[in-house]
């Protein structure tokens, strides 16, 4: 069966999910079978080292609605999502994780909400998160709220990588050429009509998270991308900190001078030296660190490298 312009493209960025892929495909097929939607599933393999590719190869041989993109090496979740965007053909595009924490069973309701509200984006907001420890939940909630507070655009809190987008929104995302992608922020930055959908997130179906918050740099990198890409607060904070430190050092200096000349209190010269070095050194370290982040971001966007390199594909010739 050759699919042209399916109603729905489901984009799945993953790495080493061999233990859940068959269950995911089965549940999606079961959910969408009674509906009139034509669909495709575009799996983007971020250089998995387990049996994920072989499983998908077998599934794709039986169902050409299953598309597979394999990266030449690890490029990251956001880059894989964008590869899926660029290779998909659906009138609407849903992107989500393949670990089944985001239940496929709510896809039909997302589609109905999309149609009923005449939305361009339906973003999911988690009311609860099963199977995650208190430390991870606390840090995740804090990170969402920090990004929301500092961002120059309204990025919803507790809203992750589980969204339904119109083709118009996806095309605008594809047109963006920046590196260091933060997909959640970019979707918010585009604007259009965006509607929340509230749900309860489930525990992983099987296995362990491929981005554990204590062992993986992925969550931290995503957090830094959000701050650097969508907030000028770090630069403003450096200026404010420099202003405060400079004025504080002047106050301390004048206090020392006053104590020496008016009260004959002998202030050792080391006191002046230590105070000056500490304040100036601290200011320099903060300024250099923050400026370095922005310079690195600029450098990354001027190198001209592609966001990703595709090693192989399966069934993508069916897309028109």
C-alpha cells in the first residue's frame, strides 16, 4: 500500500529501545485501526547499539507505513526530531518518545482536540508522572519553571516532547536554520494557536531511561539550550552582578579609608588587596563564563555543519 499525504505522521526519536518498540507499534496500530486516519510512523534511530534497527527492519518489511531513519552517529534527540519533521509527509505531525511513558491511546483525543479547537499546536501538559523518583521530579519541575520565568517567549511548564503540530507549523520549524535546537522553545516561539491537553504520564513500559538525570548530560544540555536560545537574562544578570560588585567594592574601599582617616583605625593593606581581587576576580569569572556560552552558541551557528547525517533509511521512498 503506497501512502500519499497521510493524515498523520508520528515522529519517534529513540536510542536503544529494542525492548519497547514492538509494543509501541502494536499499541499505535490498535489505537488507529478503527479510525479513518491514514498515518505513518517515522522512527529516527539515534545510532542505537542494541537490536532496535533489526526489529524495525522486520516490522517495516511487513508494513510500509513504518519508516526508519538511522543516523550515522549520535546527534541528539532534538536533531533526530527535526530529521523526522523534514522526512515526514503528514498533514499533521505528532512527535513523542517511544518509551510508552506518553500513552499512544490518547492520540485520537489529541486529534479531536486539534480539529475541535481549530488549533495549530496541541501540546500535552503532565498532571502526574508515574515511575519517577522524587529527586528527578523536583529537578525537572524546577528546570521547567526556571526556563518559563527567564524565557522571552511563553514556554508552558510541565509540557514536554509530546505535541501535535499542523503541517504549516512543521514547515516553519524546518525553515529555521539554527543549531543547538530546543524544540519546545521553538514551537512556542513560532506562535499560532496553541492549545493544552492535560494527561497523566505513565511509567516506562520496560527498561531504563536512556537519559537518566543523574548520569546523562542530555537533560542539562537541553536546559542550557533553553536558557541560551530564549533568554537574555544571563547577560543582564552579569551586568547587574558587575554593577553590584563594583559599587560594593567602592563602598568597602571608602569605609576602609574613612576608618583610617577619621578614626585612626589601621586597616592592613592586605584587606584592600583581598577585597579588590576577590570582587574583580569573581566578576571576571562570571562574565567570561556567561559570554563564553553565547560565543559558543554563535560559533556553533556559523560553522555551517549539517544538524545531522543520515546513514540509511527504510521505506522513505514511499513518501511523496
